């Protein structure tokens, strides 16, 4: 049996999404949103009980959707148009009305101090339009942030007979086996290189003696 990893997660990075379908706002390749600050992923489950003879006769688990709450340093307007299905005029004005968000696939990484990462893939879900908030500027500087919520459902995933709602995989430092596999399963393509992992190596290669 392989050695278990007990290292705690200390960071987040590599948040990518891809819009399903051929809508006008759809992106053809996975799009990255930088500066992910926080994210929570919860699986909705209920334990149903059947009773008989004044006791529990049987139990079963009822599975619901995967609920996601994500916070970013800034959610760019271009990504809001894509995620929430907003309409953009020829003049560049973005409108909000009775919009229908498109289905999207999402992938992100949780990082550990030893350089390893755990990847989370969500194949099919919908994001909802967030609240617009702001504060007046005072003596100091206080940065704002953007957040949004989503729900993900089960969907066909390559490599599995039954539909799945979430994929998980761990990569040791310097490897990308699980990243490539999950990326291929939900985005149907080859994973992009993460500059955060390669910047140090590139610096060493270009250093002159």
C-alpha cells in the first residue's frame, strides 16, 4: 500500500472553467481565473430511514448536488459574462436580465507546503449571479473581493461507467499525472502548464554562469 499523505492544505490555485455548448459567450478552451482566495465544496447527502417493530429497519443515503462557494480577489467582467450567461451589446455594455447561465466544468488545486497538490474536478454545474457590494474609501486601503455560488450535478465522465459529480487526485511535487487525467476527463484535452510550477526552473535554466 502506498504511503498516505497527511500534510494539510495551505493554499489554492489553478482555478479553471470551461463552458459547455456552443453559445456566443462560450470559451473554446478552459479559461483560468487568477487569485482564488477561498472555496468550499460540499456534497448534499441525507440518510433516509425505514422503521419497523419500533426500530430502524433499513437505512439508505440519498445523494444531492455538489454545492460550491468561491471567493476571488476579483472576478473579471469577461468571466462573469461567460459564467452567468450575460448579454453584451456591440458597444460593449453588459446587461443583466432574465439570463440563463450555461453549464460549466470547473477544476482547481489545493496546495501543500511540500509542493504537492490535490486537484478537484467538477464536470457539470451552474453558477448563480452574485450580490454586488462595495464600501466607500476611508483613511486606509481595504481591498474588496468577489464571490459566487454554484451547484454541480452528476455527468458522464471518461473512465467511469456511472455518472460522477466530482473527481479528486493527488500529485507529488514535480508530477502532473492526476492533473492531466482529471483535466482530460472534464475538459477533454491536454492540461495547460502552470507557470507557478515552472518559473523557478526556468530561472535556473536561463541563469548565466
